[in-house]
């Protein structure tokens, strides 16, 4: 157990304090009996000064006691924390031992029923297989769960971080608009995170048809309005407009506390929620993967066509370094946009900035016209 800081100093002060108390007690008794037992005129003439010295000693004793009481409280707090850690460790150990015992009993029962009822073994193995898969992933610093556990796994992830999570949703408007099962529960976890004080943002990567087609744009408007209503900062990027040299990585992911963990939702084949944790060098592949995904995210910030003011505030705010870097990377693009269609960027980085959500439908229609005109201009310039 770690010892509280300053323990040696406190023990020294306690020894000094004890010596002061002994001297003060002996001196007080001596002065009190001086008139009765002795005839010491010189001593009597200095009793006031000696009394003041004794009062100073008592005051010094009180100071030492106060310092010692602080150290005692610190020791008590440390012991309480260590006790809680030990209790938690003991519970975890007991749960582990219990789980191991149950597993051994299941294996023993499988062996005994091997000839009389082998179906029990098949059922047991199939039921245990997902748990073993989760356990195997955890040993590598990953979470890997099937679709039916996505919402609960995501909720645990969000509850475990304190600052922010930033999501990228790729071609997923159908999910947010039409899914009546997972999407509402997933949004509910977002709302809970915001209520706990986390910053929550979502960058939607959409195909150009969802911007240019009026019906698709109406659905997009509904989704963005819902996100803004619950307090999520949103932004839009158009997939077909991406620069070809973006860093590699999946375009549907979430970053937790910037770089402490990342998650993806695999939609091809068996749908699964997968999370990777930063290990500060323990598992280099994890740390490298998160660093690469963070680079991709920063690159995606330069691809944004439209953003809500809450999204902008979440990332830029007073961060002049971030603002300068993004402005340098998007300056040429914004000047090209102005030369092509006369569109003046509404922000130093982003072409469109939405402050009033009631104007969203109109602003999206304006974005559609601007983007189509810009595409025509680009086509004319191609050889």
C-alpha cells in the first residue's frame, strides 16, 4: 500500500509537539508553585514573559495538531479507497472463480450425458460460443458483439467516458429515418450522454442524391432536425466530392474522448459492433488503428459542406491551432468554390453554417443548387 506523502515530516512534528507539551507542562507547574515553594524575585519579575512563551507553545501545539489531523484524514481516505479497491477486486475474483466452477460443472455434465443425451453438449457449446468470442476479443483490447447487443454495448461505452464522442455516419439516413428499433434506442443513448455533460457530434457522409433529390432531401432534413433537437452537433459531407487521398479507414465509426477508443458497426455479412481501446503502448496495433482513424476524422472535417453552429463550436471554439490548420487546408477549396459559382463561405472553414434549424430545409435546397452548379463548372474545366 502506498504511504501518504509527508508521513516522515508528520511523525517528526508529532515528536516535537510532544516535547513542547512536556516542557510547557513542567514549566507551568514550576511557575504555579514558584510563589509557594520558592522565594525567587528574579523569576517572579519574568513570569509574564514566561507565560507568553507558554501560550505560544500551546498555540504551536494546536498548529501541529491541525497539520497532523489533515494527514490523519488523508490516511483514512487512502485506506478507504484501498479498501474499496480490495472489495471490488475480491468481488471480481469471486465472480471469476464462480464462473470457472460453473464452466467446469457444465463440461463434467456434458461428459456424463455424452452417451445418454448428447444434445445437451451441442446446446451448451452453441450458447457459450458468443461469450467465448467476446472474451477472446477482450483479451486483445477489443469489444466484438453481435447486432442484438449493439445498443447495450454502446451504452456501456458511452457511460465509461466523460468528455465527448464524435460519430461519422456513412450513407445511413435510411437507418436514422426508417429504423424503428435500434435507431431510437441508439439516439436515446446519445441523449443520456448529453445529459451527463458529454459533447456529442455526428458527421453525416451522404451520397449526392440525398442532397440533390427533393424527396431524399426532405428525409435528410427530418434526420438533421431530430439530431439538432436533442443537442447533437451535426455536419454534412458529400461522398462523391471527397478528395482521392483521404487516409484509409472505415467511414462509419465513433471516437470516444478524441482518441481513447473507437467503434465501428459492421453492416456487411453478420452485423456486429466492434470497439478498439487505446492501450498506451501495451497493444501497438490498437493504438495505431485509433491514431489512423483520428487522422481520417480530421481529414473529413475539411470535406464538410454544411455544419450546425453547435458542431463548429464543439471543434473550434477557442482552439486557434485547430482553426488555423483547417483554414489552411480548405482555403484553396473555398476560393475555388467562389470562382466557380460565386459562393462566399459562411465560415472560415465551412461553406454553409446553419444557426437556425427552422431554416434548415431552405439551406439544404440552396446547398443542392450550389453543389450542382459547382459540379457543372468542374465538368467544363476537365479536358
